[in-house]
């Protein structure tokens, strides 16, 4: 009897979550207009490959640009560091890094839509451990590239045509 009550509660909870529109992260489905899309950018960059893989995982078929196909153009990535905190000798202890890119979506017979993706992160400057500090910066950039690729697909998911 207790098993049936638990099972009924689980089914009820599942129906409630599905009914309110809850979706697991990564379960993105693109709009039907974006199922066939052309991706334009630096195809030799890691970021281009990340966006391409993320679009395909979301159900898009990447095709060559033509007059009837939506075109997603991703521009280069920008990154800049600024000093966030200093010690009593005015040496930098922490840096704030800003990472961003711009992408555009050109739909047939519609105006161009421009989007920005930016992230701000901070990291410690470990001058005594220069190799560890540079490795941390490299990992931070990789993480931000992954997040930016995810953000691009999420923004495309929110579009309605």
C-alpha cells in the first residue's frame, strides 16, 4: 500500500513539473525555423567548434549559407583583464576578467538581430606560482567559452518567429 502511495506521488509530481513547463538543462530544442541553419565564423577556432557542436546537440542541421536559410554569424572573442584588488605594496592580488562575443542572426525576409554575450570572472594573481596562475587563466577562458556557446543556443531558443 505504501509503495502505491509513493508511486502515485511520484507520478503526480512528474505531471506537475511537466505541466508547468519545467525542462532539464541541456534539453534545448530549437524553433522549427532554426532546424536548418548556416554557421559563419572562424571555423578553425575552438569557440566555433563549441557553438557548432552545441547547435547540433540542440537538433540543428548545419548547412551552407543560401538565401532561404537562417545565418548565424559569430564574431571573435574578446577578453580583457583589470586589477580588482591590490595589497599594501600596490601589487595586484586579484584580477577581474571580462569575456565577450557578439553574434547575429539573419533570417530570410526579416531584420538582422544582434546579440551580445559577456561574462565577468575574477582570478587570483599568484606571482610566486606563475605556471599555476597561467593555467588557471587558461582554464577560466575555456570555461567561459563553453558558457558562451551554451548562452548562444539558449538565446536562440527564446526567439519566436
